[in-house]
C-alpha cells in the first residue's frame, strides 16, 4: 500500500551516508504523502548498511504508526510538527554533520559571507534559541519542532525560501518540496558551514557579503527573471 513512499524514503536515507552527512545510525530522512495524511521515516537506531525499504515506517501527522514493524525515528515528533507547520514541504532531513553541528553547538547562525551562500539563500542560516529546561523535560522532540517554528516566526523568515536551520546545541534540519531536495539542502548546508568556518579562520574580521552581490546571485537563480540553468 505504501511501497513507493517507502522506497522514496529509503533512497533518500541511503544518500545521507553516501554524501558523508551521517555515520552509524545518526540522522534520518522522511517524505510525506499529504493526500493520505502520512509520511515515511527511517526506523530508530537501525544502521544504514542493514536497512531495506521495507524497514521504513509509515506514521500519521500525530506520530502514530500506520504501517511498519519497527519503531520510527526518535525525531518523528519533530517531523510531525514541521509537516503541520510548513504546509508546502514534502521531505525533511536531520543529520549531525560535523560543520553544521559545530555552528549549532556554538549557538550561532551562519553568516552569508559569499556568493555560494547567496546562490541558495539570501540570508544567514538561522540558529534557534537554546531550549529551556522545562521544554527539555516535557515533549522534547515536539519542542524541537516548536523551536524551529518559533525561530522562523520570530525572525519573519519564509520556510519556502530558507529551507534549513540549526537547532541550538543539537544540529541541522533541512527540508524541501520533496525528500531529494531536503537531502540536497542538507549537503549544501554542510558545505556552507564549512566555508564559513574557513572564512572566519582566515579572516576573523570578515564582513558579510555586500547586499548587491547577495541580491544578484540569489535573483539570477531564484528571481522572476532567473537565467541560471536551462529552460
């Protein structure tokens, strides 16, 4: 009944170790079928090398298992909340990739230092606030989703334009119109995090990229008169 959704989810998850974004059992990817009100997600604590598409778990937007024999990812509640809050997204990825996680652990947004960053988003990559103790001891994974949603609301950010975030002290989440775009964004985020770190090591006083260059590079790929790529 959910074969294609499980296969899509499995293939997205298998890209994460291939792209050096996860090791061992770290991280997870999910993809949604909004017409049926469900999404597929990686099972909890299962090594990528031993998984098959049949192991993917189908859950509804309240986190209840609809199909599957294994326990879904411990981050399922975060995915649930994001799918409900950001109605246009079709896939979500969470990793603990080294450079992005280092920025999250430093409680810092990633500044827009260059045109590679501006090619993908015209703003800093946001970092949430550090979660309060009361929320940590409550429903931690749901509160992680709330941290992301509150960050975007508080900074007036559009999740369709900025498809990545750092959860303070934790790590990165990315999303997109489908699971493949969420994986793509996870890799892009990791590379932008690495470049930003190197920039600050080479020049600790480095300034953000000037606004005219940010606008030019973002608009030529994403604006109404975009001309990057093929028609």
